[in-house]
């Protein structure tokens, strides 16, 4: 029997809201992306060779920044970025060896080359694969899933809906900046973008950090022109999202008069300014939202079959969104799911749904419909595996 609790959600119009997103080239996001790429590649190779996904959790990655000397017109990377990929993965089944190190390094190189347009993968990065086999007890637990996978951890996931206007704006800003044709449209804008949105009542402030690429700006005036163009873009997006009075700051730590600005060789602070780690960035909805329910789990790199830290955060988000979309009279929903190690993945030990209903409705009036939505998503859990493996499911 499903341990389901449904209660009232008191929807408050908080006077202060804070929303953050770390972009594609941020060192933490790079770590998330490489961990998830490794998991997806392992899943595909396991399926191709053995017809099923084998035990793995490769959700540990560390990026140690290099050293660089950026300069207007073009500088140099003096010491490469070191990226360490760690975790557990099945490397031997019967007599067949799975080349984990090759899979990790080649997959990472491909992702970096495809997503950071000013980074030279051959010269600017060193990748170290430190993945080892998992413990016997966890491998055994993973293998006991003939019918229903069993949770390999006691953990929880959270989700909420709908997204606020500020959340939608912050997500749109980063995605729009990095979604352009980066080779031809403002190639000076690097992928290391971070957006912080703060709302005080109706007043909204956006602070955007964007690593500029030195070879595309020959003088500080060129740099300032790029900042100005970026500010105009962000202000236009703010207006599209209904924020007609939005204060926008771009690279606010710059000291323009002395030339001390956010200038890079590669378009990411990973070249010298900032290290990175899996799980320190965006949650599965693509945002960091301290005013909302959040899990600190690092979803990227965890296996998509049994690891609750990945699965429940995605499912909780989907359940909340589906409740708001499909159940009439519900304005907002929060979802909390808790697992117990060894229990079936589709039977959480706790499933707590909070819903905010229209004034004329009580929670009891919508209980059956809400429960039906949750049950439907739990029954469809096996179908999520293909979405994870195909990369159509965002986890950061």
C-alpha cells in the first residue's frame, strides 16, 4: 500500500525571492555534465554488450582550475585544468572487460569540445579517471531487480510547481545566452554564465556574470561594448517575462578604468579562477532556489535504475507539475518522497503532497485525483530509464 499523505500548502507571497542558475561553462556545471555523460555512456555500453544496465554510480567529479594569463586580443593558458572523475562502476562481467577509463576520458573530451567553443581540449584540459568497482553488497542489491528495482540508498527527493515568474526568467536568461550560435553571435561571450535573481516585493535585480573571451576583444572598449549588448539582451528578456522595471548588472566586480575585468582565454573561470564539484550547482529543475523545497543530492552521474538521489528528485518534480496541470482547482503543489534502502523504487516509504487549492475547495475534495496522479507517475518509473540514457532528461 502506498504511504501517501496529502495536506494543505499555504501559498504565501513572500516579500523576498532569490533564484540562481549556474550556466553551461561554470566549473560546477561542467562537473555535473561530465558525470552525467559518463553514466549515460556506461548505460549504453552495458545495454549494448549485456542487454541491461549494470551497477554504477559515478557522481563524484572534481575540477581543479588551471592557470592562465588572459589579455586583450588573446592570452594564454599556462597550466591546464585538471578534471578527476571518480565513483563506482562494473568493469568486469564474466570474462568481458569494460574499458571504464577510456569511456570516461573520451566522453568527457567530446562533451567539452561540443559545449565550450573557445576551449582547446588537447591543450587546456587533463582528465583523470579514478573509477573503481562497487562494493559486493551494493552490487548484489542492484542485481536483485528482476521485476522491480530496489532502492540502493535511503534518501529523499523534492519537487514543486509552478515555477515563479522570476524562476522562469533566470532560467531563460542563461539558456538564451548559451543557446545562441556561439561561434558567430557574440563569440566573446563565454559559456561560464551565472545568473542571480533577487526580488524585493515587485523590484527585481538581476546580476549576471559572463566570462568574456580575450581573443574577441582587442581593447577595454570592446569589452564594455560586449557588456552593454549583454545588458540589453537581459533587459529585453526581463520585459518579455513581465518585469518592466528590472535592474541588471553585468560583471559587477569589474574595475573598467584599470582593465581588471572578467576576461578569460577559454570562456570559463575553470582556467584559473574557480574549481568545481558535482552537486554544488543547479538542482534537477535547472535552478538553485533557497526559498523553495530543495534536496542537496547530486543527481548527475547516479545510476538511473535504482539510485533514489537521482530518480526521486526528477519524479517529485514531475508529480508536482502534473498535479498543477491536471487537477482543476489546484494552484500550487509540493512533493516530498523518501526511500528506504532495499525497498522497491516505486514504493517510497513516504510520499507527502502539499497542495494549494482554490478557496472553495478543500484538500479532501481533490484527494483522489491527486493520489491518482502520483500513482500514475510511480507506475511509469521504469520508462524514465530511457529518458536518462538518451539524455532527454535534464538533471542540472
